């Protein structure tokens, strides 16, 4: 990376690997220009940048500097920018602002994003802020902030565009124009009756191609996809992906429109959910904060439960070994193959479990497919087990002769088969009992496969060698 | 679920769990109405359904029935519907169609989706189809089909809306109206010069709020986010998520606009990439087909490589055990704790690796954060190791007395610490050498942690017990 002579040289700059310039480097430059009082250069530089990138630079500045730099933007851009900051940074900056400034900023923010910020503030800051907001804003904030985490309500926004069914398409276009600055999106508009019940949805595209005198009520979709505010947020993401929606309307228990979830929020939700499933897949529990920012205790707490549980689970493997102590004492060379065999069962099982957990999560397979998939898994596992048995019997021949090779090879086939079938079935079993299939994690499957592996190996060895 | 008396009763029907009616059940009903020749009822039922759902029903019908049912829809809806079918079903239906019918359908399809279908057809079918298409369509098909899998080019579409910089905003609105039926989206329009180089992007929302005489060139974003056609498709998904875009323009090497990637395609790509990373996390290699549909051989091939490799990796653990054979023979009770200790190191390591792999993939942590995160990991791992040591020393006391308890507890702390630090570091090491961090999978980390675990345990045991 070459040293730029001015901020604007940084515009779109990439290093040798094609990665964007390290935001910390840009932040250093911004800090330098701030010290020199050259705010015009900073403002000009920000003009050339996407707000998401400006946010990344501000993250690397001290809070005072970040606020000073943020104030160089128009209020509307400030409102968009702060939403791109990490929650913790939003709070530190908001805390530094005067009450009126913060209230003005929050008025300009997306309703969902300001509710998220509001929830992060401590009670004192919340109470100081409320009187500076309008009554409608206060009520909206309280209402959105009341939804529980992980519900659709907690990710929806209430600044959607509405139309009336009796409007002509040209009137509707005019109405959307008037709502464009306030609404999160005007590409989908919602038609509600007097009780605020959703009676239709209209895409701006359909409005564009309608004849000027056609009425909204005649061209709207009267049977739109919608979701309840208390449903799980990942369900909203799934509907948006399935039906290629720009936004999904959210209804309360009485069919009244209370908000929308936009596609970009759905993408964030989907990413969050994938992260959670991935973590679960290695027995890491859910965390509120990002991994990069999480405290030592947060991570400790997310990890310790399953680790200790699995310690006790593995006692059974130890007990299995203890049970076969005599066989082992007579053939100590068997121990050489122990790690390899039990790891193979665990690995094959972890593969099978992971494939099924993910396929169930994305809807690629359904619980009803279990029988068909089990039959397929038997054949796959036999193929895998036989291949691995060939590999391991060569080592068996070399280490212990034909008898050991036979024991190890037959144990391998049996262990891989059992591990794979167990790993493949566990997610379906969890699903059957209404538990999250993602809990059928690699380490859980591995531990169970270990126990099966120890018992199988020594049982076969005892049968073939002792008699 | 109660038996519906007619197809329209199925509309939006859910079973007791709130899940939508099994598509196989709806398919049976459709087949019954087809046999009875009551196509009007089917057509009326389809009217009430989203096309993505109709596609799910057709998947469960025989190919002939599916085609007959599909023909009840308008051409435009047929074109949208077929894209919702699985690739294999698209091909079987397309193969059943007459050449002219297929050509008409493909003309009505999204450019990206018809290119995907075209690529799936066998060479004979491709050559039969081409003469029935227009010259522009043929060229577009060939061009889109030529991009390699996993590139941006392979997921982009060429039916984007364009504007000229000299148009007034009302002329531009008129131009978008004219393109609305053909274009994939009119919510973002692209402005190109004579050489088809991208010179600006304009959101329909900004066009709506512009004054009628303002020129496109004056209100467009002249510095839009874009991507190269040969970049990785996940990079496009990342940009769309980061900048909350509706569509991302794709440029060739000369800055010419060649296509766009839409947000809904980006969602599919992000899901696909997450699936691939999750699979990699348990050593399952990439597959072209879905897990539900994959053949036995496809799955065998995706799984066998790492399984065999790890067999050989685990030989080192066996060799470690063989090396300490005398210590073991003298204290056979040590074996009881072997599975538990090495599994603990592997589990802690898998947790650490998974956390880092995902955080690196989502940009939550950066390679440069390594030092800070390593320091944090030392403290977390010590906390985890000490907690697990307490748990295990109780078992040690019970099984073998205070000496064994001491050996087991100190081995636990050391093994968990090493496993966690190794698992945490491996993704960064892979990244440093330009390998995908996701390859630092659970099973790989577990196998390495096993070796460390065996050596550590018996070294500590030999030191504390033999002397």
C-alpha cells in the first residue's frame, strides 16, 4: 500500500491483494485532518464514500473524533451512518451527544434502527431522551422495543408506505412520492382498511405499468404473503428468500399491519441464523454480542456447558476401555489403532450430521425424507467404510500381522457404518421431538460415536483374538 | 389435517403444527382434478397461490402431469414458475416440450435463469433449441453460459434497465415504464455511455422525488459500487449485504456493464456459500447438487478424501500411545481417562476453530486482530480447562486416588489450553497462506488435538507416576 498524499487519494484504494484499504489507516488520516482543522477535505472525502465504509472508518476513531467527523454529514446521512456502527459504538456516540441532537438524529433514523439503538441505551439515557421526541415517536419506540429478541417484531420497521384502495394509480404514485423520504422503501406499498388490517400489497413496478385511472384496489395483490409479529425472525427471512420479496408485511394477532421486514434486514437475519447454527454445530451456545467483541466471560459461558457435559459423556468410552482391560493387556498393540478407529466413526458421523442439519435448515430435505435418505446413507457409509478399511488393513498388516489387520478392517467398516447412521439419524430424531436439529452437533455425534467405537472395536477384537 | 372437499380449500391451509400442507398432498389433489379434466379448478387454485408454491406442488407430480398443469398458466407465469423448479425437474419438463414451445418459454424467462436452464440441457437439446431463438437471445445465452461456476458472471442477469444521462426525470420514468415487463428490476437503473461503460446508477426512489425537468445525469450516483464478472460470487453477495443494494452492477475488464446481480440472487448465493462453509467445517467437500438430490457417488466422493486423510493423521495418536506402552501397561487405569481427555481437547479446539472461521467469513474479525484474540483465548481456555479439570479430578479421585486425580486434572488444563489455542490459530494460519480458513475444520482440529492430547497426557503421567 503506498502512502496517499491526501484523503481523496484513498478513494476506492485497494492494496496489493485487492482488499480495500485498512479502515484503521483511513481513520489515522481522518484524525490528522481533524487535528489540522481541515474539515472540508474530510467532508469532500466522505462524499465519495459509501456510508457503510465511512462507518468502518469512524469505528477506528476515538469517540470524540468519530462524533466530530459524523457531524460533518447531513442529518439524514448521519442517521443512516450511525445504524452502520456496531451497537456498542452507537451507544458511546449517542451518550456523548446532547439530548436535542440525539433526539433529532433518532427522528431521522429508520424506525427499526432507532428502536435497536434505544434498547441499547441505559435506563437513565432512555428516560432523558423520551421527552425530546414527539408523542408518535415515543409510542413507536416503545412498541418496537417491546418485542422479544429473535421475533419478527424485533427486526421489523414501522416506516412503511401505505396507499388507499380507492386511489387511482397516478394518485398513488403521487402519494408514494410524498412518502419516499420517510418510508424505508416505496417499492412495495401496503393497503390497509380503517381498522389498519392489511387488505393488499402493491409493488411500485405494477403501479408504474398500470393505466393512470386504474384504482389501487383493482391492481393490488389481495392475498399477499405475510407473517405474525411473534413468529421467529428466521421464518421471515425464509419467506422473503422463498418468494423473492422486497419486504414482508408483519401482522398482529388481529390481522392489523404493524410493520415490515425488508430484504436487507432479512439478509442480516439469515447471516445471523447461519452463524448461530454453525456455532451450535460445534457446541457453542448463542451469544448476544459479536464474536470479535464478546467478553471473556460471554465466550466462557457459551462454551463451558457442552464441554463439561461431553466430559461426562466420554466417561462411557473410558468405562468401555476399562471393561476390555484384559483383552487390551493381552494385545497392547490393539491400542495403536484405537484413536484412528474411534476418530473415523466420529468423523463420518459428524459429516452425516452436518449434511442433514444444514439440509433440514434450508429445506433441502424434509423430515418425511428420512427413510429414503437412511437407505442411501447405508450404501454411502458402506462405501466409505470399505475404502477406509482397505487403507487401515494395510497399516494393520504392517503393525500386527493378518489377524490384527482383519480385526481392524472389520471394526472400521462397522464403526463407520454405525457412526454415519447415528450421525445421520440424530438431527431427524431431534426434529421429531421438536428440538432444533442443529443441536445434533459434531462433538455430540463424535462423543457418541466414540462410545460405539470403543465397544465395537474391542468386542470384535475379543471375539477374533481371544477365542 | 382434514380432507379438503376441493382444491381451493387447500389455499393457505396449514396443519396442526402450523406448517404448510405437505406439497405431496396438494399434488395428489391436482392429479385427481387433472384426471377428471377439471382444469378450471386447478387454474383458479393456482391464481390464489404464489408461484414458488405452485412449483413445489409440480415437483411432486409426474413430468407429464406437471407440464399439463404448468400449461394452465400464462406464459409469463410459466417462465417464472419453471425457474422455481429444481434444475433436474426443469430439464425433464423442458425435454418434454416441443422446440417452439420451449423457445417461447425461454424468451419469457429471466436471462440468468434461462442461461442456467440452457446449461443443464444436453448438447443435442441445446443445438435443437438455438435456431428457434432470436439472434440476440442466442448471443445472450452463449455469453451468460460461458462464465465459470462460482463467478459473479454465472449468477448475474443481463436484463437490466438502462437510462441515458440526458433524459429528464419524467422521460426516465417513461423509459422505465417501457422496460418494466422485460427488466429483472426497474428499482435501480443503469446509465451507460456509447461504449456501454457504466457511468452512473439511479434508484427509482430518487427519480420519483426528483423535479420533472431534472436530468438523469445530474441526479445519478456517479460512483456506484460495482464488481467484476470474474470475481467470486460470494463477493457480490457480500457487497450487496454491506451496502444494502437492490442490485449490483457487473463490469467486464474494460468497465463495460455486462449484467447485474439482484439482491434475491445474492441471498441464494449467501445461503449456498454458508452451506459450503458448514460442509467444509465437517470435512465434506463441495458438491454441485443439493444434498437431498445428490447421488450416492457424489456424496461418497465429497466425503472420502478427508476421512482417509484423517485416518492417516490419527496414526500419530496411535504411535503416541505405542510409545508410552510401558507407562500404560504399568497403570492400565490411565486408559479410562484417555477418551475423555483427548475428546476434551478436540472439542475445545473445534469450538475455537468454528468461532474464528465464521467470524473471519462474516468480517466480524480481521486477520489483523489475531494477537488480541489470542490473548483473550488464553484466558478463556484457562477458564474452560480449570472448570473441566475440577469436574474430571472428582472422577479421578474416585477411580484412581489423589495421584491419578492430579495427573488427569493437570493434563486436562494443558490439553484444553493447547487444543483451544491450536484451533483458534489454525484459521488465521490458513488465511495467512491464502487458504480458505473454513478448511480448519472441526475434524482436522480434533485429530491434531488428539495427537497433542495423547502426548501431553502420558508425558504428564510418566513424569508424575513413574518417578
